[in-house]
């Protein structure tokens, strides 16, 4: 069934099966060729498949399909065909590998739901009778303890698994580990043992992830050999150095079976005698996710024998772990190279994008400048055209110079033009000062002698004089905004200088 499932097209799976496959691979990061057979063996139940992925599939699971006989025969033929006795010994050891369970302590609090009010009222008489009988049997059990064990044989194990053998308060796994380490140091003094300060399941998962040896030690204070084992064996310098040696890759977790978690671990590992030591390790030769019990050390043992048994268990499984480590290192190196290539590609792509952005901004800036320059040129041309039309229109509207005989109502003005020419002209005494400014503005048009016919004022054009009239001594500016007639502002005669006021703006435009 597993061989057939490896060739299944994902498109042939139903929508629920595809969803289950997606959830399973997202949690476990397993390949599709391995994920589909496991989900099929679990009836496409994602929770069961994830639990088996992390805990390992039990050998007697009725749902899980047995391994193909052909693979077993091939493995036995290859193992039996090896000539060296060491290979035959290792093959027999592999056949005796026992799966190690992953234990998660059961929660102490159970969620209860309240029954409806009508049902509670109907069952109230039965609850009262049950309460009276339970109190009576509890009192009888207190008087005669053997009767309690006779009528409730399974209650002792259940209650012990929940509250521990000594009724110790149940804590979370991290606090339980801290309490064990604190009591251990209070009883046996400070030590250098690297206890894992968390739960069994967390140490189990860490050992599987980092391919380390998981050393489990379970002790019971009620056994007489516990103190001698800890003082003479576990705390001996040789054992401490062996456990702390980083080359051995050991994660040490210890527990007191009076605690609920350690009690559940002892029941799952089938401990028959304390103190108990178990070596759990990942066995890739069995399955890509399996954790197995490599060695059991039951009861006390001298320090040298204890180290020999631990070293034998480690040496028997170090070679497969090294192969997996090498494979993971190669995969990690390949992944790092791919990440470096992706990072270099992203940097190159970012550089190209930045260059393209700068080129685009530069092109937009140049286009904007050209557009603004064209608009300024068009505006200047339009302004010059309107100014020339306005000058012609204003020149046509200027009154002629008064005759020389009318000396009483005539003002004689001498003007020094911006080109240093001296111009003398007579104006009517009651003429507005703006007429003097208009004469200066339209002097070139008047001097040209061109006939001005049918010229009107340009629409929407607001003319502004780009000069001012100033008397040299004493200096006085005859501002146009002050208004008044020429006689009132200048007098009957005057010498004026035409000073340009638009030269600064012209220089800025240039």
C-alpha cells in the first residue's frame, strides 16, 4: 500500500485528503512521498499522523500497516550475508531495538459542563442517594482498607498517575524539573550534572532534532539503593565528566517517580526496578522519525560498569547518527548556498531597480525642466507680444504735444533715457503723471513714425512699468502710485532720469 501510494498523483486525492496532506506537511515538513503513506495508514487523520510522526509508529498498531515482507527479507539477507561477527552482532542489536514513546503529562484540570436546569432538577433525587451511598462506602473503606482495594482495583493506579505516589502537588513540567533539581541539591549537595530544566517531551524533541543521546534517569526515594546509586555512581567524577563531555552529545533528564510526569514516563518505559537509566536515541535505520531505547540500566551499578554500558549504547548508534548529521550538514550547506545565491540575486535585482529608478527620475527631471523652459519661453514671447501691442495702443491714445504759444498751461520736462539720450517734451499742466510714464514707455514707438491703425488693448494683459522717474538733485522719486498731475508733482519744468527697475528680474531670467 505504501509503495502504491508513492506514485499517487495529488490531483487524484479528494479535497479533504489534500487539505489533510497540506496541514500535515506544514507541521512536520515531511516529503510527500513519505507523508502520503503515513496519512493513508492513519485513515487520513491529521492528528493521529502528526502524533505518530513525532512519537514513532507503534509496532502493534492495528491501523498502521505492517512493513512489506519483501523489504524485511532483503534486509535480513543483507545482514545475514555479512561475514564479520561485529556486523551480525549489530544486526541482532538492531532487531532488538525497542520504540521509545513520547510522553506528554495529562492535564490536572478537566473541563466540566453544567447540565440544564430541568435535567438537574429531575436527577436531584438520584444525586442525593448516590451521595449518601458514596459517603457510606467511603466511611466503610476508611474502617476496612482491604475492602476499598478489593472493590476498586483500578483506582489506585489512576489516582497515582494523576497525583504521584506520595500525593505531591502536581506542577507544570518546567516547575517540576526545577523542584527535582532543587531537592536533589538539598539532599546530595551541589553538583555539576547538566540536568535538563524542562519536561520529558521537550528533552525528547530536542534529542530528536539535534541527533543527541537522551539519557533518562528515574529514581524513587522509597528504594534503599537510590542514595548509594546517586552518591557512588551518578555523582562520581568519571560519570559526571562522561555526561558533560560534548563529544558524547548527551541530554540528561531525571525525575522522581513520586511526580506525575516521572510516574507516567516510568510506566511508558516499563520500569520494573529503580533506580532506572535509559538511553534513547534516534534510529534512522528503522524510520526517519523513530526514537528507540538503545540501553536499559536497571538497579545500581558501579561507576565503571555504568560508563561502559553507556559507552556501548552510544557507540552502537553513533555511526548512523553521523551519517544523518553529514546528510543534514550537506543539506544545510546546499540550503546556505541557495540562500546566498538568492540573496545575491536580490541584491543585484535591487541594484538594477535603483539604477532604473535613478534613470527614470533623471529623465523625468530633464523632461520637467524642458517643459518649464518651454513654458517660460512661451510666456515671455506672449508677454513681449502683448507689451508691443499695448505700447502701440497706448501711443495711439497719447495726446499730442501742446503748442509753444500755450506757455501758461504747459510743463516742460527734460528726460534722460536709459540709453543716455536726452529728450525734451512739453505736457499739459493738468496731465496725469501716468501720461509722463506712458510717453517714456512708448517713446520708441513714437520715434519709429509707423502709422498706428486700429490697435486695441490686449485682453487680459496687466501692464506694469519697468522703470521710475527720479529727479537728480535733490533726489526724489516720482512714484506712479502716488498719482497727481505733472505740474503738482514736478512743477513747471524739471530734469528727470529714467531708472530701470526690471533689470534684476531680467538678470535672474537670463
